[in-house]
C-alpha cells in the first residue's frame, strides 16, 4: 500500500514540477525586464534540481542527488553573478 502511495506521489510531483518549469521558461522568454528573466532562470534551476531529486527517489540512485547538488551550487553562483551584473554593471570588482 505505501509503495503505491509513493509511486503516485512521485508521479504527481514530477508532473507538477514539469508544469512549474514550463511556467519558468515562459517567464524567462517573455519577461519584460532583465530582473524578470533572472527570476525565471532562478525558478527554472530550482525546479530542475527538485525534479532530479524526485528521479533519484524513484530510482534509488545516488547519482541524481549528486547532480542536483551540482545544479544547486552552479545555479546559486550564476544567479548571484547575474544580479551583481545587473546592479553594478560588472561582476568582478
């Protein structure tokens, strides 16, 4: 019984995360300002990381968890660099 609930929950979570990624791509492509595009990119990498985590739970492989950690680190650094560039016009001081 609990394995069935886990399977259905993971499937529903993956569908919802895919829809959230589609909304983030829409904001990334359509955003009227650069700040909206950065926010869309930030939401996209967070949703991609969570989708990888759900794949890791489903398969039981640790490779997905390591890939999610790399995406989280690179996404955070990329977001900080983009925000710093938008605020100051330069990344490296």
